[in-house]
C-alpha cells in the first residue's frame, strides 16, 4: 500500500473507535456495505471518528501536502448515535484548518435545486466571524466543500470544480479568502489528471463503494484511504449509528416520495391545464368553422340574390325593348 505525503499520522487527538473488531475482520469482510459514505450520517460518523481520515480527505481536496497541515479540528462535533431532529439538526462538518481557515464540508445526496444559493450562504456565514472592533484584515479565509451525489449543472458537468470571486474580464482574483469546491460523485469519469494525482477520484470511489471488496480495492491506493475504509467498517458495527443511518435513508426516501408526489401533482395539473387549453382550442376551432360555414351560406345567398337582380334587370330591359317596338 502506497503512502502519500498528505496521509501521514497526525498529532491531533482523535475520537477513539470503540468497536471490538480486529484489523483482520475488516480484511475478511465480504458482501454489501450496509451504509456507505453517501449516507450523510455515516459520512459525519466516519470523519468524526477518525481525524487521520479527515486530514487525508482535506489534504486531497485542497491539494495540500501533509507538511502544510498542522491541525484539522471539527468545531461542531456531535454525540454519535444520539437521535436527531431533522428540523434542527445539520450534518455538515465545520472545520478549522491550521487554527485559521474555516471549512464547511457537506455530503448531499438530494438535489433540492438550491445548492448554489445554499453553499454561498454557508460560505458567507463561515467568513462573517469577526467580533466587534476587529479589523477586516483579521477575517479568516473560508472554504465550502460540497460532495454531491448528483450533477449540479447538467449543461456543464464536471467532476471537481473550484469557484472564486474573480474579475469576469481578465479572471483576476478579487479576494482569495472565499472558495467554493464542488465534487460530483456521479461523474468520476470526468476526473482530470490533476484530480487523479491528488486521489480525489479515489476518494469519490471510496465513498460510493457498495461492497467491502470494492472498498478495500480502492483503499489500497494510499494510507488515508485505507484508514477511512477501516473507520467505515468499525462505524458500521455500531448499532446506534446504523439506526441513525437508517433514519436518514428513510428521511430521504420520504423526501423523494414527497417530491415525486409533488411532481405527479404538478404533472397532473399541467395535463389538466393542457386539456383545458385543448378544449378551448377545439371550441374556438368549432366556432371558427361555424363562422366560416355561416359566411359561406351568406355568400351563396348573396350570389343567388345578385343573380336574381341581374335576371330581373334583363327582364326589365327586354320588356322595355318590347314596348318600344
């Protein structure tokens, strides 16, 4: 197994894994993974459980060498396994990199058609952290990273994209403090050479892996990936975490059912509207046809009347001629 410079051990204190499984158990695991990391609760649980895995992911996504990272701290930890209320609970991971840069990291599987607005809002909240009296130059850089299990811009699909405030004419960066990253987990095929160099495509495959065999094959590429795969295995053994993951899947299934119901209702209304419009067009067509037929009848009667007038005129002329002879 290859070790990359961005996947070494860290001095940051990790939340220990309490699962009683040995290293060999992970190596022998077969079959389907009950919940992979596209489940946002499992995503949170894995990276909160292993700072080494989290560090490796951040180094990969931000193109950082391990030597450039002194600490990666989760600033909004949760008590893993506790019940959650979706109305109040957020599973995005808020990080502090090197005690300076604020990072918001999210796994998102449902396309609610609001990601650009939502991500910009979260990014601005992360950046707007100055206390009263602080100078603007003290503002800390902010980064938002979205791992999406759908394509954000269908007309321009891209595996991994970065966005900044730039001059639209010459592309000069206006301010380097704000950055948005978006990874499309459904389009790993579009990974660039640079993406592959930093193993971002491997991280995507790891998160999408559906079997333990597939997971281990991808994890063998470097130490950080392997650490993440083991953390996923141990985390999957926790019954309370599995319950929370199931709740998230049920939530998203309910959301999909609701969205389908809304879409069906919208479709039904659209069909009803189109039906009414077709009925109106048919009625207008019938009225127009009746008008044309009526005009034809009037025209025929008018021609007949003109013929009678002409015949009468001829008869009067003939009568007048006979009187004069």
